[in-house]
């Protein structure tokens, strides 16, 4: 299957700082990327959908000014958690699709805000 | 809207036991159905999938059959191993952009 690389796999940041997570499709052009958040012992909740060159579409309840998503190219989407707080600590995972196949998932990023 | 309901865990089994994890869904149209697995500390991996009614997905000894009449996609394995210990997510996609809706996940623990 296709490869989606997510970086970093783990990050610890101080409260009030911002952190950027990258999601790359390594061997296909991802017209659409999805960002999910997984709370402890819960399922994955879709945060937003991003199409290359367009503004991301956020799910209800997700603060778009806090979770900035950029999908500037067909192989890269970034999620920036701005002014992070401890309650933002979570597992974030992206998926990517060319639109003609299933979505492929990255390895996920464990964010800890201290 | 779309939704996936799967049995709550954790499920604890002895090695070589038979596994069933139930999954039912609600969706418009004709969704594709998936089982994903998440090993401790790792991301999601697609375990198997089925794209139309009566299809059977299989991989690594796991199987699931797309049952449209009962809107179900139960995961089964005849003989589990300790290495199968993980969280299993049932999921579906019914949209053109491959947006995936997940169940809550079922943690499986296999003991020797």
C-alpha cells in the first residue's frame, strides 16, 4: 500500500508554545488529507478535512484558530497546534487519499503539553 | 449521519482461543467497511476491508464478511496469538473523499 509519513512521532512542548506536525504522502499525490485526534481510551475523532490548495473544513467543535491546517502541496499537509495547553495533549493522526483509493494513515504523533 | 457501533472491551482471551468482535453500522448508500488495528504505541494499520455486500475481507488469519441485511461486519479469527493484542477499530467510508468514520475501538488482550 501507499506510504504516509507523519513527523514527529512524539513531541513535548511547553504550555503556550506552538507545535507543528507534518503529514507527507511519499509515493502518491494526496488531493485530500484528514486530521484525527484520539483521546485516551477513545476512538479517533475527525478534526478537519483539507483539500490541496483550499482552506480546511473543520468539524463542529474544533477551533480552527487553534488547530491551523495547511495543505499547500499534493504531498504535504501540516497541523499547527497554537498556544498549546495541557488539554491539547493527545494522539494526532493524519490520513491521505488520492481520491481514487482508500485513505492511508500516518503513524501518528503523540503530543504532550507540559 | 454515518455511525459505527462495536462491542466494548477489553476482551481477554487465552492463546489459541476463537475471537469475535462485533461491529454494526449505519450509513447512507453503500459504504466500504474496514477493520483497522492499532498496536501499542503505534499508528493505525489497515487489517482488512470489504467494498460491497457479501464480500469477505481477510488478512493474517482475520476475516470479516460484509452483511448488508444485518448491517454488520464482525471480525473473527480462529486462533489468536499473544501478538494479536491490540486495539481493533471497525470503520466505514461512504463519502467520495474517503472520510472514515470509526467505531470506539475494542481492546484485545491475549494471554499465554
